[in-house]
């Protein structure tokens, strides 16, 4: 157990009278002494919707705006960006991410998340072989029922959504893209969901752009959840979920980045997008959307996983209000990120304090600071560059 003395902390394990955060770290040292005067501690963030293998760049799409996701998907298949991604790994129809170079792709996606303070994510892809979920240094939700789309079932789903829901037994989340667009197809999807009896407490609707007040009321009554992806939505549709109405109706809302190929950023960007879209939403509530609301939506009840004595995010203090402070963050402002007692990213001074193993980390330059990062992200990027034959830039990587 290490005690970190820190001012203005909102970390749940904080003793506010002493301003001390206690955290377990796999280290022989018991105390660390730094100047935390300009730092704030938080619970690490949760990204409730990503597609790890699709964090390619630039985003695809030739139109100014789309009416539904299916048009964009068809267009994307022929886009330069997607075809470039396919040089690293091509889906042969099975979407098995344990084949070929998919591991490099999904680990890039993991780093996108780590570099925005995230330690738990949902990767919305067909459930993978168990070994897949062991690759990551953060928690990628392994148990869920999956439905890609309710309007184009034959195209995307090998198991019917009804059978997926049955399989979930109500104890793992049933996660479905729904109402992602502004046309009639998108509007009607909620009625299909009801007809198929798929709205339950464990239902997590992703996007919900076309949802109306009556729909949101039913979602709240069912105690289901909606994942809001403002960045991706605004870039594809110039419209997003009606969050103020959803809040009024009592819907549990969480936030997801979606993938960068559809226009999402990292979770710090999404927090800014959320606030920019609806400035009246308190930033405290946005923080809850990326922490405790996400726990509810993803049915994360594992006390060990969520234990605040094992997880910690320390950010630079850029604003006096600890919640507003989240709007000013970027990859260089992460002082320390600990997941399950393992430091995964942070300033170099902790590297020595925690006596971390050199073999398990890389040292990288971020802005004018040196940081340690778990794994070998620069080697992954190098491999991708070798396959492509040129240097590829990803906006979410600091190198
Ligand atoms: Zn998605």
C-alpha cells in the first residue's frame, strides 16, 4: 500500500481530511513523496464503446453528412483509409482477431485508451476467443451478448439477437448499435427492439441518435442504458443523442469514443465534445458518465476490478474545479495511471519509485516530459510501418 498525499482529490478512496490517496502498487516501496500541489486524483475512466481494430486514420466518409450508418459502412469498404488498414489485417468474414496481425491493431486501440486515462473498455466486436481478452494491460470486457445491427441482421450477425439476449441470462450486458442515423430506418429500430423483446435492464443501446422522448422514457423504465458517442455522431450525422431529454427521463447514460475511422477521438476528446454539444450538462455528470454510469451500463459488479485502492488516475491541475479540470486534459497531462495495482503509464519519476521492471515498459518522450508506458508500443508502430513501407501517423499516439 502506498500513500500519495494529494490536494483536491475526487478519487473515491481519498481521505478528504488528510488529502491522502492510498493505492496498492506491485512494489517494495511503501511511500512516495512528490509534490502533488498541482495534481488531482480521479478514478480511472471507462470507455463504454470502441472498436479496437478500427482505430485507423484518417476517418472515412466522403459526404458532409449521412442519414444512417449502413450507407457509411458500404462507402468505407472502398475507402483509401480502410484499404490501407486491410494491409495490416483483413477480416475474412469471421472477424477473428486472433489471426494475422490483428493483435498489433487492437493493441494500438488499447494505447489510444491508455493515453486518455482509460482502464476499462468495451470492444464492440463479435465475442473473441478467451486468449484475446488476456492480451491487454487494461480490462477489455470479456462477457457480453453482441448485436451489431438490428436492421441488417443477415449482414452482420451469425446468431439472432433474441438468442444472444437469451444467452446473456440478463447477467451480462446485451450491447447493440441502435438508431444510429436520422432516417426512417434508424427511427424504426427502437420499435423492432421492443417487438423482439430486447429491452431489458442489461440492454446497452449504442448511439440512439434517432431516439425520441417516448423511447427514452421506455429505456428509463426498463433501467436499460444508452452509450453516447458525440464525436463520431457529430462527424457523421451532425446530430447526436438528445441527452438533456434522456437525463430528464432518468436514463443511465455513459460515453464511448467509437473508433477513429468513424470520427471519434480519445476519451478526453469525447468529454470535450460532450460539453461542447450540451454546455448546460454539469461536467460532474459527464465524469459520472465515464465512471459509475459506465459500471452500471456494462454490469461491472466485480469489487476487485473496481477497487479504488488498486486503480488510480492522477492528472495535472489545469483548473480549480476538479470536474472542469477534465476538459483541459491530454496525453501529456497524465501524471500516473494505475490499473489493478500495476502502473501502466506515467511520469518517469514513478518508474524509479515503484522499481518497475525495464523489460515490461518503454520510455517515451511526450511533449517535454519523459514517461513510462507498459508494453512496447513503439515496436508495434515500427512493425506497422514496415508492413506499409512508410511511416504512418496516428493522432492518438504521442510518438
Ligand atoms: Zn460502434
